[in-house]
């Protein structure tokens, strides 16, 4: 079951005070980005946050589960946490701050086709 767009919109709205949070469709689900860093995913209408030491310190006891088959466990947030705008924003900010800056891939220019005469 794919995540509903309304659930993703709700989370993005809850995180609006954090800065520019965007959601991108990925494989029928959504990746959530802050400062160009993917810090969370919405899968099957469940919110998963990338595990970091800073996030664990903020949350204390946390449920961990894989967001999709064969994935490593992420922090699984219950819907009660979705309602706590301030704590959710703190979690997003400390998680994104703990993640490395994504490396942008540079596309190599294609070599011109050879037009050698035969």
C-alpha cells in the first residue's frame, strides 16, 4: 500500500517551521528532504527517520523498523509524534544536521562522434 499524498502533505506542513522541507516521489513512496539531505521517508503511510545519535538522544526510547524489505532499520515514529510540531521539527533539524552533505554527481561530457573518412 503506497503512502497517501495527504499524509505526506500533513508531515511537510508540520515541518514548515524547520525551513524548506520537500517531498519527492521515489518508487511509489516519498523521500523527505531538508537542506538537500534526505532525512526521512514515508512508506505505507508510516514516517521513518534516518537513525542518528542526535535523533536517538532526542527521542530516547524509539521503535526501529525497516521502511521497506531488505532495508536497515530506521526510527519509526507513531502518529502521536506527527502531531507534536515542535518536537518533530527538532528531530528533523538534528537529524539533517548529523547527516553528511550529499555529493553531487558530475556528468561527464559525451565525446564527440568520430567523423573519420574511410
